[in-house]
C-alpha cells in the first residue's frame, strides 16, 4: 500500500552532458505548475530513440532522458489562480500510472490528417525531470505537464509498473500496424525480432495475419514462434526467403537498407513496405553531395542502385514510414497489455538500478543474444 511521505527538495538523476557523457547527479525535484502531476518513478525503459540522441548528440545538453515511464503520483498541482485542481476527479495521490510524453493538439493541419507526430504541440515533450524537457524517466521524480495528461493511464492492481512502462513502445507498434492495409490471412514479413519486432509479430498474429519473422539470431526466431510467427527464417539466408509466397506487406524493424531493398522485391503488386527503425537522418553534407550528383549525372537512382523505383510506380507498391506513438490508441493499448493478450513480461531480460543507467544504455545499444527489453528501475514507491 502506498504511504504518503515528505517529498525531498533534491533527487538523483542521470544527466546527459554531451555525446556519450551521462552523469549520475543530484538535481532539484521539479516544481509543479497548475494542473500538473509529480510522479515518483518506479521504472523506465531504454529506448533506441534516446540512445541515438546520446550517441550522436542530436540535441544539446543538459537533458534527462527516459520516456517509457511508470510510477506513482505523489503530488497534484493546484488549479489556475490557486484554486482547486481540475485533476481531482481523475487522479489522486497514490495512483499507479503509466505516462505518455507526447500528445498532439488534435486541431492543426497535421492533426486533421492524423499525422500526429508532425503536430507542433506533439513535438513538445510534456514530461521533465529538469533542464529542457526530454522525458525525465532516468530520475527519481518527473513533472507531468497539463497538455500530456490525456495520455496518462492508471495501472490496474494486478499489473506491474514494468507492464505500464511498456505501454509506450507497444503504442508505437500498434500505430504502425494501423498504417498497413491488411486483411486476416495476409502474409507479412517482420524483419528483426528484437523487442519491437516481437511486438509486431504478436499484434499481427492476434489480428489473424500470417507472419514470416526474420532475424540474424536463431534464438530470436525461437521466441518469434512463441509470439505467433507462422514461419521463421535466418536473415542471412535470403535464398530461402525468396522462395516464400508473395508477401502482402513487410515491416522493417531494423535500420537495414538491404532489408528494405529485399522487402520491396518480395512484396506483391500493391503491397506495402513500412520503415520503423530508420530514425537517424542522413548527414546534411552527404545529402548535398547526393543532390549535386543527381544534377550532374541524371541516372535513375544514385541513392541505391539496387532499388528500382519503377517497381513502386508500375506495381503500385507503397513505401511508407511510421514514427512515434498515437495517444488516441492508449486505451486500446492498455487493454492489450493489461489483459496480457500481448504479454510483454517475457520481453524484459535486464534490469539496472538508476545509478547504472549508462550500463543499461550500453547494453541496449549493443544487444547480446540473451538481451531484449532493458529497464532502469528506481526504489519502489
């Protein structure tokens, strides 16, 4: 049972100070604004998006990362002008919650087209442990701003904080699946059977889709079978994959250009190839040189000579992407995870204390055969 204790003025957090520079520091506990929540973090997942920011310095320091977060509400901010908070009817101190750090405005041009990840409000991060908002889950407390509260989900008593923390990555997967035009019985390739690929495999199987799962590791393919894959194949044996029946779609859950090229060859006419892991932008300099090369040498494709763009046009294939989450799916995601129709617990293989967050990120960036989802845990609230 949760017990109310005094909230300290300072806390421990892992602060990003530059490329590959994470420091375990003491920082102030965030102060709340009107109609905001203070949550004591129980667990936070390690996400490849944050790893890229840390390894490549794509955002300026200092920041406190971590956005797959679950914990306990310990304080509710007062309402505007010091009045009663409008949150009193929805939340109370002691509620166990899963957080959601991006919520769109639902009114702009992008939102009207359901391109929520392109919405200006969505691109603001609504959870922070200090400094420029960056998720804040690698800290003992986080401040949840008012505009992302619609994405906060209460965790049922029978479910764990760890299950709550995995709502966010499951949401990104379900959003991506919804971008595909699939019917029960369709055949879909899922390239890569890490934690995200396994989520794709299970969600597709639950919808009656027949999944061909590929990975470089045989151990991952055994897991894929348990998560509902109809067929499995080692990724470095493409000749066997090429003899599979035509695919209706392919999901590329690894940042492999070769996998994209192969998938476009394997999908049938009017099939779809969805990119999920190509989240690191090309260097500006290389983009400029490519543009210069196209102007001086008008060949069909200087970007990838193996990619025949006419097959996309003539065969009416779709090459699409999906990025981040869709908070309008949160209730459906919560039912999926908390009912354990998608049981995320077997995906969790490693847990690190907050002080060892750098080690958790190092393992997640270079996964081993026995590592899948990696979590950073704090003391139980």
